[in-house]
């Protein structure tokens, strides 16, 4: 990249140009000073010299931002170095496995807003989330390579992916900090606060948005590796946004040698083959989607009432899946069961297939009297269960439920040895489903639903699993808490105000 950097002399001559209306004299000077044609054209479009006057002090970070600017294909892929004193009203939000989240006011607009618009339309400030990366003073090239996936995934400019504006550095700790788009809150917080007011239509819309986000990631040849409800953000407009792509590991991680590659993640959402030490794949992302779909449908974090330890990892490999008395319409159950199948080849083939399955729910919602009847009966059963305290306790729209003190919903190192080969459970206890009369059984072929993978070779596979671990809560130190006050439950959260 050295041959296309601005020299100090060139920078001094063009740093104050307003590139959206260059004079003919300025254009002529640029043609003479910038010999690299690609850099010249990119500068004319985006005023790329801004970065080179404000170095981070770290060669790897400087190179990372420079390359991101030069490769940017749209405004959402442009990163910039932002001095820390440009932020004000910085407030702590939450602490995750490898970073601490703050919200702040950025006293300027993002670079692309200042330069793609007109000066008299500039807002001059932006609400942002600051993700301070722990132990990132010596940030590694390996971590930055993972972080690059954030930029690549935004090539389509998808509204369902979280955006990164740039990088800054906390002067007190010298930790590098990602400057991210601020959203209303995490999906987990949204469920805690609003679950009882969510209709099945609302839940399907949330699943729809997440499936589009995953589709955008996979279309770029990428893998998220850390899908969970703390990394799905709720937008004020009801859009679900997939965030934190490539951020589920320590910032100072170095390349592992041989077979010692480490696995990081949130245990309940990690596919069994990954728990055994296999690489994350797009199929493991789809497994994570299945767990998230269960969480959206029931309101409960997966395995909230048991310890997240090696025993749980063993049980997951043996076929255990989250379980609830909450009743879910059959078409949604079928999607969940297929997504969390122990055999990756029996999950939806790719994110396009997953998106198609979720999109079919929208078709059913509109056209199927049977589907609507299933929803009505599920709602009636859930209402009765709630009145007998067999479902999570609630106050108005909020949820309260028991969570085990060793349930961990933030990313961490998962180092389990000699786990069993993943399989689906041997018994017939599937995800709890409303027992519908025969008259309400759907003929999916009438509704354009293909319950096979796209190649028509693998039938939709329902996961079977044993009973959840039965626990005497009083013997395990469990307390009934409102989810809002349970730090372990939320993971990394992004409240808006």
C-alpha cells in the first residue's frame, strides 16, 4: 500500500480542499500531485486525505483504516480515525466478554455525511456507541483482519447490519475503541421489556430482519461466529440489526499454532460441532439463528436455569436443546428444529434458504386461515399457562424469570475436551408444540412451503432431545430477579438513551 499513500507535501497542499465542489485549478493541481489513478479518483469522490493527517500511533491500525478507505465501495464502508476529544457526554452502558460499551455524542457528523451532503445540511453531531476493546494497546493484525469483516459485510449497505464509523483511542487506558452506530437496545433487552406486547407478526418480523442480516454476511463469504441476542440490536423503527461481526475474541489475540486454535462464544448459541473444536461455519451461524428464534418465540434466554459449564456442553452434543412450556405455531417450530439439527448438512443449506423459510411465514400469515387459527390457539394456551405461573412471570409487558448464577451470556473462551460426537436425542420429546386437532394440520404444499433443502435431497429434520435438567432452585442459589437487573443476562447491550 505504500506506493499509494499521500506524501506529507501533497497532504499539506490539498488538505483544505472541499472536494464536493473542487475548482478547475484545484482539479488540475490534484492531477499533477496524485499520480496513482485509483487514489486520485477515490480522493475526488471522498476527500480521503483527511485520515492521513491524523494518525493513530499504531502502524497496523493506520494501515487498516487506510485500506478500508481505499477499498470502500459505498459510504457505509468508509472508516476514519477520530480523536477522542471529539466525543462528549460519555456514559457507561454495559460490559461484555471482551469490551466495555459506552454511549456518547460525537460532536461531528460521520465523514460521509459531511462530504456527501451540503454544508448547510450538516447536523454537526451524532449519537454513537463506543466499544472499548479490552487489552487492545497491542492490538493484533489477526484481530484487525477479523474486524475487516464488518466493512466487507456492509458492501450492500444493508439496513440490517450494524455500522462502524471509525476507530478512536481512550487516552486513559490507551485501549482502541470502535465507534459504532447507536441503536435503541439489544434484542435481549427488547424482549425483557416488551415480550408480552409482541404479536406473532412482530416476532416473525424480528426473525425476518435477522435472516436478512445473516444473508448479507454470508453473501460476502463471511461468518459471524458470535450470534446471540446481545449482538442483535433493536432499532427504534422495529428493525433487527446484526452487530459485532468479528468482535467475539480478545483484541490482542495472536495466531494459534497447530491444532490449538481457540474457540470463543456464548455457550448456549454455539453449534455442537464447534464446541468439539471444529471451525465456525455458515452452518454454525444458522444453528445460532435457531437458538435465537427459540428465544424470540418464548421470551426466555436459552438454558437460563442451569449452569453454562462443561456438563451443558456435553448435553448439547448429546442432543439437548432449549425447552419451554410456551406454545409455538408448527411452521415456526419446523424452522427452529431444522436450524438446530446436530448434523450441519441437515440445517438450511445457506442463508438464502433460511431467508426463504422465514419469508414463507409472511405468506402464511396473510393467506392461511389454518396458520392464523394455530396462532389463536397458541395464544389462548399461553394465556392459560401464564395464569398458572407455568410461564415466565410478568409485570405489564416486562418479563421476570429465574436465571442460574453460573449462566453466562457474554463471549468467552470455550475450552472443552473430549466432548461426544454431536447427535440428535434418541427420544421423541421435540420442542414444545401446540397439539392441534387434525382439522388444523397444514398442507404446506398448498402454501408454497418446501420443507426440504433447496437441492430437494434432505428432508426437514426435527430435533429430538431429552428433558431439561431438573433442578431444585433453592439448592443452587437461584433467586427470582427481574431481568432488567440481571447483568449476566444481557451480555453486551446498547440502550439508546
